[in-house]
């Protein structure tokens, strides 16, 4: 026997459906924009002294 859905269950399902829809994004762009975006993503980042220092510094629990 099927149980009737309560208002709370329906609201929870509706919120979840909204979250799923809001997490989706679609961008319509031409091939030139895609190529420029890909070139930016492929370009290595400039070295950052602060990041380099962080990576070579021992963690406090390793000292």
C-alpha cells in the first residue's frame, strides 16, 4: 500500500529539484571564445613567491 506524501516531503523534493536546476549552467559561445578560454586554461601560471615559500615550509606538526 502506497503512503500519501506529506507537505514536508513535497517541499523537500521541490527544494532538491531547484538545487539541481540551479547547479546547471549553459554558456552559448562561438568557437573563437572557446579557443581563447582554452588558451588561457592551458597557459601556466606565473610563479608566485608566496606559494613557493608555503610549499617548502614544513608543516607545524612535522617540526
